[in-house]
């Protein structure tokens, strides 16, 4: 992954909070990264390469609620919205519900 793309991903999609032990698990972070790549029009890197890039950028791992998280990370911006909406639709799949999501935020008005 090009370093400038990763720096752009962090700048556009994450807030790093210093005063917390909470964080984001790797599956959520990689899902956010996939959403960001789709919006940014950037090819995504495989998860193994993504993990090595995380280590090189010094993001801190820690334990929270019995699991490993990247400490202090919180998602923001368009990729966060896309990830949350995609996750919600995915979690409801197979429950005989059909959802039509508007392409633009104003389309529902």
C-alpha cells in the first residue's frame, strides 16, 4: 500500500484519541478501509499487507473487553457512513427484507 494512500485513509476516515483504552478491532478497521477505497477510487490491498502497514505506522494495539483492538481509533467521514450502512444491510440479509437505499442523501426527501 502506498504510504500516501494510507496516510490519506487515516486523515479522512479516523480520529485517534489519546485518552482512551477503547478502540477498533481489525475486522472493523479493514471493513472501513474497503469502504474508503471504494469511495476514493483506490485499489485495496490484501488484509495481510494492510496489517503490516498498520505496524509500520505505529498504531497501538491493546486489550479491551477481552479482545485485541487498535487503541484510540474512531471512524469518521463518508467511509464510516458507507461502512455502517453496508454492515446494517448485510446483517439483515436473509431475513426476507428488501431495503432500497437512496443513492444520494437528498433522494429520500
